[in-house]
């Protein structure tokens, strides 16, 4: 069986009880390493996910079975779907996803691949950035299409166009991460990308007075939310990754009251 397991947004303890039980049943465990960033190490996960078994050899002995997690980058996941699915025919395999399993389309493809190969798939959901942004006070049902802001942007216009198309709706911007280079986009860098697109398009969408909301490490104890004018937020230090950016649309007074907490 293939288990697609969301492990939450913060650390090793964010996994659900159901997810933890499933991981401990699996003989092979993969961890996607390209959609987001946890606030703990792989070693922390391995230690917490490891299990103890009781063995009787003339006397009762507690033995700890160490967990070994295999890091899967985007290429390994996308190009190695067949291999991962094939392994699941003969043994229980877990594929761990930061946040929720279906926040990224790659994992939907993995589910489909296993399904078409006749392999049973069990999905165990968890918290996602798509819902964690609710702490800002912006109402989730008022969010429009989500977009991403990458580091490589010479002719990039997609996030700008999405913000424009969403009009009165809120836009969640997911910021680029390059784990292999230890490179993670900040809120300030994301705003600079949007400003550069604005300088080319000149539509007056991204201005110094634009109200924006920056977030860091949502789901963690030390999360940060800061709301204000673009010119102010661009100077704010949000600390370590991961960050995300929200461009609000039309704001209801109840949302405005909550956003005042983060001003």
C-alpha cells in the first residue's frame, strides 16, 4: 500500500496520530523536499517516528527500531513515480508531504499513477498553508486563485496577472524555495519581484501604498504576521523561512479588525 501522509507545517509533532501509526507500519518512508520547509531536521523526524517493539528472549526486552527517511526532491518524485508506486505493490510505503498531501499537484499525479497501476492508496490529511493563512483574519472563502513567485523572473508576469484577475478577492502568493541551494525567498524579495513587474507593465497595481500582509512560519509557535503598506512591509524582518505574502482584495470590517492586530 502507498500512504500519502501530510505531516503539518512546523515540526515532528505536527503529524496526526493516524499518520504516525501509518508511518510506523511502513518499511520505506520518503519525504518530499521541495514544496515547503519544516522547523525541524530530518533527524528529528526519524527520532520521533521511530518505534519500540517488545521482544521476548527468555526475558522481556524493549528494542527501538530506527526510522530511515529518504529525501525526495522534485526530480526524484516526478521522474521516479513509477518506482515509488512499484515498491508499494510489495510493501507498505509512506510518502510524507509538508502540510497536506494535495497542496501540490505533483502529489496528485503520484496518487493517479499508483491508482492506475492497481495499487491501493491511503491518504492522511493535515494542516496546509492554504488554511493556516486564516490566522491573519482574512476569510478563507474570499481568497481567489493562489499564485507562486519564483526567483527567476526576467520576463515573469504570472503572479502580477493573478493578483489583477482576483480583483476584489485575496491573493495568496507562495514564495520560491530552493532547498538544494539553501535559498528561500523572503517577503521583501517577493515584493521587489512584483515591483519590477509593475515597472514593466505600468498598470498601477503594485504601489508603495498597496496594503499587503506578510507571514512567516505559519503553524509554528514563533509565527509572524505583519500587515501594512508595501513600503513598510518591505523593510520588515520576518526572520527565518518559510515566508508567504498575501495581497488582500476588498476587506470586510470584521477582517479589518483582525488585521489591526497585525499592524
